[in-house]
C-alpha cells in the first residue's frame, strides 16, 4: 500500500470511584513481596462502558493465563484493576494511587483520548511504564508509552484505498464527532482520499449530544456523493444509523464508518446497518484456528452469553502478552530495560494475527481487515498485512530522539 509521508505532521499542543476489581486468581500461594504489580484503568461503567468492559475483562483473562502458566520470570502478577466510571477525575485519582500506594510496575488503561492525556503525564513523572490499547487519532510520541491498537494509517488508510479503488469513488461526504478524534481523523481521511484520487466534498462535525441528523441526510441526498464516511461516536450518535435507513438511504450510497464496531452493532437491528463497512485489526468473524481457540477461552471464562467482542479486547490481551515477553527478554522489571526490549521489535501471535512493536514510534505493526455488515455479521471483505502505524518518514523516531513526550497531528 502506498504510504503518505510521515513528516507532514505538526505538533499538537497539549477521572465517584467504583469497586476495585479483585486480583487475578493465583494458581499457587504467593507472598506480596514475590508479586509483580500490574495496574489497569478502564471504564467498566459509565458512558464508555460499552468499550471499557471488554478491555477490563481482557486484562483479567490475560493475567490469569499468565499466572496459571507460571507467571513472569517465575513471579505471579497482582492485578489492581480500577473501574474509572468514564470520569476523568477518577482517572487522575486512581493513576496516582497506582504509582504511589500500589507501586505498579506497569499500567494498562485509558479508553478515550481525553483519559489517556490525563494519566500519561502522571506515569511519565513516576517513570511507570504505560500501555494505551484503544484505537485512536494517532500521533502520540512518548518514550514511556506504548500504543498497541490501531491508528488512522491502519484503520482509515487501507479501508479507504479498497473502497475508492473497488467502488470507483470520486466524491466523499464525511461526518465526525466534534472533538479531538473527529478533527484529527478528518484530516487523515482527507489526506488518504487525495492520495487515492478522491475528493472530500463536505466535513460536518456534531457535538456528542446531537441526536437528529435529518438535515444532514437531506444535504447528502442533494450532494449525491459516491461514498459517505461516518466518524460519529457514542450513544446519541447511534441515531444516525437508524435515521439513515428510515430516510430510504440504505443501499443507495455506500456507508463506511471509522469507529463502528460490535459495541454499536449490538444496539441496532441488522436491517438498519446492512451493507455498512468498517475496518479494524480484529473481528470475531476472522476464520482462523487461533481465533476459534481464543473465543473458546473467552466464553469459557466469561460465559456463552457474553456480547460480541471487538478489537479493543484483543488489542488489550495482546498488549499484556507483549509486555510479558519484553520483561522476560530484559530479565528485569526495570522500566528502561523493558523499554529497550520492546524496542527490539517484540511480536505476539494473537487471535487477529501477529502484532509487532514498531521501535521508532512505540506503536504496533499489524494486519487490518475491512468488514461489511451482512445479515447482522461482520463479514471480512478485505485484508492488509503488516500495516505500519505511521508512514516511514514520521517525525516520531524514539530511537533517534528519545526525549519526546508529545502528540503530533497531520
């Protein structure tokens, strides 16, 4: 796939507490002094719980599996998992607790970009290794942080290339949530569209409390673009996916969404979203023995009635296993030693395929797939292998310049 020049970025300037989860089940008796302290911060309740719950459960599954297999360097993991309740004050409070009273060796967490930017500086000040495992707008460049989830170059780029080339798309109408993610991703999409020979003819931004999209649907009908791309987020924006077919638009103009996953699909009727396309590293419908074995383990642990999971669970699960490998390769929990081990390009074969650390950016190289909703299921219609998180000439090179702790945007 053709790459956009990485160096076309500019610097972007710039959590009531709920119950503390019980430590992961230990297969042998272990004293506190023997334990490795691992922290987790995810929204298992509140407005982002449709995303955070599966991430929290993925942490528990990964830690339990590691402990049952003998731990990390022969030591058991003590998992302290806070439910941050989709509250930024909770994020700050619990992050401070993890680095002080818990003395965590590593922390995994954050769902929204806002939550990440609340806790990332806390972990930097305390030299506590940090993993962020949510697909996001991209650009974080931080020696102390690793992002083991999709960026726009992995979600938007390959999907748009396929849709434009296979569908003969020349004009694109876009809609976005009115906050950081929407603005940065809209720029990414416009850059990719130009690269593949298409033009973005409209960019609309909607506050998260907007529920009525009738005026926008009328505009789309009048413009008659070749493709509509939605970057709408959250419960209120679900309304668009109901109003679109109600206006007779289903199947009239192709609809692609940059953030739509099983979390939203579970709230809608299959007939409301037939034909919608989206793209991530992982879907339950990936047909491999590895994914089948993973889903057997997942449902064996959490029950057959657990809702369909998505890439958030798998990226979190992969990240814990990648960290384990790095610690064992380093032979130490020392932050600098683990970072150096991560920067050798450690990889893990997960249920969605291989995920490998990109040393320069501290992000992940991974396969991504394009899926289309067919009869209520995400059917895989395209796949890209070894997609880099950013382009080859990015300003983020943490090997050449390790003294960075910022975020860049296109």
